[in-house]
C-alpha cells in the first residue's frame, strides 16, 4: 500500500504566531513632476549688415516614477533677423 500524499501545494508546516509583529499600511504614492525652462540666446552676423538671433529653449521635465527619477528634455529653436 502506498503512503497518502498531501494535495498539491499543501504542506504540513508549523506556523509561529507572533503577537508583537505589526505591518504598516502601504502609503499611496502620487507621482510628482517638475518642469524647468532654460533659454540660451546666440547672435551671429547675417548678410546685408543684419544680425541673426537664435533662441534655444530647453524644457526639462523631471518626474518620479515608482521611486525612480526620470528626465525628459524638449528643445525648441526660435530664429529671427534684426
């Protein structure tokens, strides 16, 4: 006669109950993002005794995703002649 087997996944394990063990509730995390704009301006000589002004605008977004900081940068250019 074969010995009886326990059902799959079940084992006889003695569990120890600790009365002084507390678990803090999980705090909901709200993602935070921060945006900062930077502007760099350059001037160069253009034909016909004029000047070309180039504004380079950087929009940097820093955000917290599950405790990890990530960063995204968007760059725009604005050229004009004076």
